[in-house]
C-alpha cells in the first residue's frame, strides 16, 4: 500500500461528486463495472449457444419422435430467447460505454442517480425506477 506524505491511503482522497445520497461510490462503480464485464462475456457465450439452436435441424442428428411442429416450436423459442439476450447484450455494451465516459449510473431520461441497489440487480439498467415505471405504463 503506497501512502502519500501525510500518511493517508490514496483511496480516501475526496472526490468532487455532487452531494447526492444515491450517487455511486467509487467502490460501487468499480464493482458494477466488473459485473457488467462479466455479464457481457456470459451473454456472449449464451448468444453463441443460442445461435446453434436457431439453425435448421441437423441432418446427422436423429430427430426421433420429435415432430416437425415440436421442432418448429423449439426453434421459435430459441429465436425469442436469442432476441432477448441480444437486446440485453446491447444494453450491457451501452452501459460499459457510459461507464467509460463517466456517465454510468445516471438515468438516461431524468439524469438523476439510478441508485446502487437497482444497478446491482441489473447493472445494465439505463433508467431510474420512476422513469422505467412511467415508460412501462405508456407501453401498456
Ligand atoms: Zn429517471
């Protein structure tokens, strides 16, 4: 651990963040960035796996009793989860980009802090709870 002349640990330096209760701390910001990067590689792997499911049925693979309807249904489901994973992946990439710009953690709509609890549950979240709720009401 390196210490400056005054003997204080460098991480206790004060930062010029706006005084807001829900603003992320440096530690939270770092943990969420790690969570985003982990999520990105997980989704990446998931998308590769799901892409296999979307391909037409393999001729070498015995189809057995699985009917054509079942195969089509399975393909539809694979396509839907691939699309959902793709969407989430795009949001994760956007969140990582925002993190690099130092704009991460603020609501895209109202620019208020989203809050650590919400971000910890879904690190790629771009909207605060009230903006998200308003958006979902609009879509209904
Ligand atoms: Zn908002």
